[in-house]
């Protein structure tokens, strides 16, 4: 029997290899004339390509996007956008660059056109994060949700295989937790299962040939689906533990998601049987936690927090923080099983059966 409330958020999605050529039309469709193009220093060349396609609709390029959106870079970007008289932000990059666009929109309500080049999914969420004094403040605001998202898989051809793999597993984590979300709904579950299927298939093909445009397209399609799930329903234990590890131990975002996911799923296996069945089916596996672990191993992803640089002595602090202010979770969150889960993830052993 169904019983749900579902609020859709509206964004225009333009998807396809070569769709970048439509960027000027899309900026104009937003009623904008002077776009500021945002990027990291590493993606300056891609941003210049976008600026050239925008022609007179481009007011300038700002290449100061940084991981975790430090408040200083947000202030500089806001100032730059004001000086240029920008009426739109075009964010070309991963979650960090799109996060910078969100930091601008939060104050100015400037519309964002996002051009994602990783699978992190930030472009489909109203969630923002800004880091000040080493603390990342996150929140939700409809003004930061991009108005248009242009997915062009050809822009992801140069994303290195190791980054593609962890970014894709990061996306799978959004969908996996969406399948057992307290506020989930049948449409999100369809998107989640399809997103996991597309990413598992696409990542295997990228591992074999990083320049396979069909595989890149499959992964970006999966990323769109998984990002939509992240933006629509609540996340649980897995995301809480990853955020705590990121903040406390300064571990890399996508890699941490990759390591934790099989263990968080094992924690919730008994409490969310239908979600587990759907995750396993999407992966073509018998069991969801072991299936995710096997996929990560097959793709050559990191399997332990130890190899990401986490010190064992920090485990207690992480557990205290995760217990202090837990997210809703299908299985109750308790110290002993949580410690066991974290120890397995730290060592990289297979998830609990
Ligand atoms: P990222 O944006 O930090 O990118 C990592 C590096 O890869 C950067 O140097 C970037 O320039 C480079 N890069 C990106 N795409 C490339 C490409 N196609 N080719 C070559 N290099 C490329 O990484 P991410 O994993 O996409 O984002 C992580 C950040 O996003 C975290 O801070 C995370 O908290 C945030 N995030 C936010 C949300 C949200 O809803 N607000 C969702 C997911 C992630």
C-alpha cells in the first residue's frame, strides 16, 4: 500500500553529447545577458571554452572555486560577480564549483546554470555548504537550486578513471540511501534503482575504456538520477558518518563515501529488506552490501579508511559525533554496532554478513 507526499522541484535538464553548444541559448532562456563562468583553476580551459561559446553573453571567468567552498572564496566570487554586473552564474565543474555558484546565489538569488563534470549530483539539490573557521555549515534553500542543468558527457571524457570511480560510487550512495529514506516515494525509488544500474554498468565500461562516450553518457545519466534522489529525500546513517569523517578527519569526500557505503548498507540490511533487494537487483548481485563492496574492488577503488589517511585514534571522536546528533535511520544507531562498522571500514574488510 502506498502512502507518501512528494514535492517536485523544477529544473530544466538538457542532456546529450555536444549539448554544450546550446549554452548561449540556455543562458538567454533564463533572461540573462551577462553570465559569470565559474571553475577551479584546473578546469580553466573548459571554462574558457564555455566563455567562447557564450560570446557576448559572457561577462567574465572566475577560476577560484575550491573544495568545501571556503567563505573567503565565496566572498571573492560574490564580489567578482557584482563587479561584472553578472545576472547569471554558469558553474562548470564538480560539486565544489557548483557549490561556489550556490554560495553566490544564496546572497544574490542569481540564477545558476550548472554544467556538471563529475557524478557528485550537487546540481540537482537545494543543499549548500560553506566552510568558515574549519567548520562546514550546510543548509537548504530553494534559491541555490540550479535553474538549468546542462549535461554534456563529452566534458567528462578527461575525468581520470580513479576519480570517475569514486565519484560514481558517491552517486550510488545517494540512491542507495534514497531507497530506504523515511520520506521516500515510488518515483524516487524508480530513479534510484535505475541510477545505480546505469552507474554500475557505465563505471565498468569506463574502467575498460575511459574514452568510451556511451559509458560516459550512461554514468552522467545515472548521476542525474542519483542527484535528483539526493535533492528530494532525506539521507541516513551513511551520509551522517561520511560528513562526520570529512569534517573531523579531513578525509576526501567521494573516496570516503566509497569506503563507507558497503558497511552502512550492512548496518541497515535487516531493517530495510526491500531497499536491499532493489540495490542488489540494480547491481546484478545477490546481496546489496557485498555487491557494492565487490563493485568497488573490481573497479580498483579504495576499500579502507586507513588508506585514506584516517588515524585509528580518531575513531572514538567520530562515533561520539555520529551518535550525538544522528540522522533518521532505518536501523537504530547504537555505539557497539556503529563501532564495529567503523572498524571494518577502517581496515577495509568485507561488510558484515
Ligand atoms: P570537486 O568538484 O571537488 O572536483 C575535484 C577536482 O576534479 C577539481 O580539481 C575539479 O576541477 C576536477 N574535475 C572535475 N571535473 C573534472 C573533469 N571532467 N575532468 C578533469 N578534472 C575534473 O569534486 P566532487 O566530488 O564533484 O565534489 C565534491 C564536493 O561537492 C564536496 O565538497 C561535497 O560536499 C560537495 N557536494 C555537494 C552536494 C550538494 O548537494 N550540495 C552534493 C554532492 C557533493
